[in-house]
C-alpha cells in the first residue's frame, strides 16, 4: 500500500480533517493533500513523526512503496551533499577572510633594542656657526655638534621597515634617546633601515640639545625613565667619539 493511501486512511479513521493533520505537523493543508494523492512525499523526519502519530511501524509505512523509498534516499543524499558543500564553502570563505585580513594587516610596531642588529654608524661633525636668533634678531654662535646615521637590520617576524625607521626622540645631559618604528606585514617587507640622529643645535633656546659626548639609548615600549641613560644603551659615547668624520653625510 502506498504511503499516501495509508495517511488518508489513518486520518479518516481518527475523524481528522486535512486541516487538523496539517496543524499537528505544522504544514499546510495543501501539502497533506499532495501526500494523500501521491503528488509529493513527506521527508524522512516527517515519516518518523507520522509513524509516531499514527502508532504504525516505519516498515509498514514504507512497505511496497519503492518510489517513496527512492525519494527518501535521494533526499538524504542531497542533504548530506548540501551539508558538506556548505561546510566546505564556509571553510573557504573563512580562509579567504583570514588571508585578506593578514595581507592588509597594517599596524604600527614599536621595535625593541633586541630586534636590532647594528650594521654601520656614520658621523658628521658640525662646526660652530654664527646665525641670527629668529626670536630676538640678534647674532648668536651655534656650538659644535654631531649628527649620526645608524644602519641596522632586523629579523623580527611580520615586520616591515621604512627606508628610515628611527629618529632621535629626546636629548638631555645624560644621552640621546632614539625610537624605531615598523609596520606589521605578513609576507616580505624591508628588513634593513636607518636611524637618523639629527642635531638640534638650531633650537637655540634648548640648552641640552647637543649630541656631543653622549651615548645613544633605546626607547621601546617599556621606556619610562627619569633620565635617558637609565634606558637600554645602544651605542656607547666612546665608540661614537672614535668614529671618523663624514663631511658629505646627508640626513635627508
């Protein structure tokens, strides 16, 4: 006996209308009518519910209805394929989003002294020079000073360096403080760069601006010192003093 005929017989036996049965299964009356007239078939979940509702064995509902069994098998395979496809597609989308996020990951990175390998230091000596004070209009003598270009490389992962990545951040009587910045990058990126230590002697109102006879100290994320020389020493002042003069050195 076909399942549509069984549904109709069991429904009428219990004096239920198609509307009554539709409410029990949360479907439309038209769908119940299609089941009973073999124009469509309930899915596997609905067949199980019909078995429980009418208190009939599953094999009785499916017995001799080969077309119904084939429909259920096809529907089951389709659902499995759909679930696998959705899972695979979701995995691909997540992978694309993660990859795109990493590729365009562009965040400032503060390097620490341990991230740097110094490869060279150049020094330019600046002779005393007479200039006009822009505030008072008086002639003043700029003291002798020095400027440095420090070349370095870094093996820090996911770090991209600019052509010039470090600058003197502060100068006091104890030393020169420099900061080096990079950018987070997943692939590639520049691994060699420079630190510019410019003279601030033209700021004639700054009494401690000279770079002469001072070591260079590193300011990383943990740099919170009362004096610059309490930070991590990068280059001792004795080494800087022994460097030859490079008069053609340019700090662009």
